[in-house]
């Protein structure tokens, strides 16, 4: 009874400005996962998985908020070791392959998880601790090299799957975090130069053809409307046909007649656009930006540097996911398979977002106090 009472008291302390938009997006997700899978043979399975992931994510979020984030960070050797182990393991027993373009899933019985998603939370915790410990001396060459190695390990392991989109999320979290930590612009310039050279090498020696085709689709999808440009063209048609208020729930032609691919995952924003119109799209974007901005504010008011960088990392993750996913549905970004936070179908993604939310709530509940 004492444990249950403590849990209830903890939940009562949650920041409504961030938890309410997250729960609202989760409800929206259930509706549009149902709509986008209505034409499938067993669409109830998708709803069950999504609802189950949301419940599991929330149940895992609660204990995270109950333990001080500084105490969680003390377990960084375990967190880092487990992350590296599972990321290496997926290279040997991962499934997916040509079907989804990456061997990024591990299946336990009837349950599949995507380690690269969950490990984002581990990466945010360990990177935030690393930066907080060297914050005053971040421009020492030794610290810069160690930080680069810190990021290179998970990014490299994700690239080996290969999953370029998820690797870009890790890179974005790292770049934003070290930039706000005050790293010298010369290191930034050197890093961008190195990245440019790596990108050229990756294009010729690492990236498979399907990822190159996604880039071509971004530049000119109409050049191959039946092949690599198909996804983007159908997504733009769906969003454009929705107009201001949409065609109505479960009445989208592109969605219900199977013209829109990956509609419950990568292109769920296009489903919302077609069926709920621009107003529905703006509502989803408003809720996401509310969560991101609130996370930044919480980070600014954190009691420690560690808390600040945890919030920076989480906000960076959500920001990249939001703009990459929405951008690719309207043809402004390459298609990378990045899910829309709290909305796209996917158990690993949903659980990851709730774990991230738990970290932010944890920081908020232990914010610095103001003495008068």
C-alpha cells in the first residue's frame, strides 16, 4: 500500500504542460493507426500492439520519475555496457533485412524490439553525464576526442545494421549537446569537414542502393513515380487532397485504398493530413512543439548540469524526429524511416518516447529552488 501511495503521489507531481500533450498524441495515434490499418486483414493486432506499448511505456516511465536522475546516471557503466552489448548482438541475430532495409530488430518469441531505439535513452544519459563532467574543460583536445569516441561507438554500430536515419538521430543529439556545452567553433568546423568526407566515402562504399534511391526521391521523386519516388508522391497527394479540414476519419482515398505505403508508421502524418486536413496536421505539430519547448524550459531550470543536458538530449531527439518525419511526408526531407514521436506505430518507438518523457519529468520534479 505504501508503494502504491508513493506512486500516486509521484504521478500527481507530473508537469501537465508536457504529460497532457504526450497523452493527447497517444490517443490521436490509436485513432489513426486504426484508420491506416483498417484495410489490413488483422488490424486489431496493430491497435493491441500500440496500446500495449503505450501502457508498457507509461508503466516503465513511472519508476524512472521516482528515482533521482543523478542516481540513475551513477549506473552509467552498466547502461553503457548493456547498450554496446545489445547493439553488437543485433548485428548477429537481428532480423529485418531487405524487407525493411535494415537488420535492426531482435525477436523474443512473438515480441520484436528495435535496440537502436531504446539505446537512444541510454546514449542521452551517458552523454549528458560525460558532458557535465567535462563542461568546464570541454575544449581540451583529450576531452574532445573522448566525446567523439563516445558518439562514434553507437553511431558506428547503428550504421553497420545499416540504419542511416537512426544514426542521424544520434549524431544530431551529439552535435546539439556539445554545441550548447560551448565547444570551440574550430572543432565544429573540423567535424563538419570530416563528416563531409565521410559522407562522400559512405556514398560510394557503404550506403546500399535503396538508401541512395531515397536521396534521389528527395531531389526529384517524379523521375521515378513507380519506384523510389512512389512513397513521397503518394504522401504529397494524400496531404494535399485533405485541404483545410480533411476528408473525414477513415475516409481518405489514398489511405483506405492502399495507395499510401507505410501509412501506419513512416507516413502516418500523411494519413492525418488526408483525413483531418491542415487543421489536424497543425494540431499534431502544436502538441509536439509544446512538448519540445517545455522540455527545453525544464532543462533550463534544472538543478544540475546533468539535468540540463538530459533535457537537451531528449529535446534534440524529439526535434529531429518531428521535422524529419513531417519533412519527408511533404517532400522537404529524404525518406529515412524516422517515426513521428508518440504517433507512429511501433512498440520500440513508443516505449522509447515514454522513457524519455520519464527522464524529463524526473528533472522537472527535482528542479532548482529559488530562495528569496
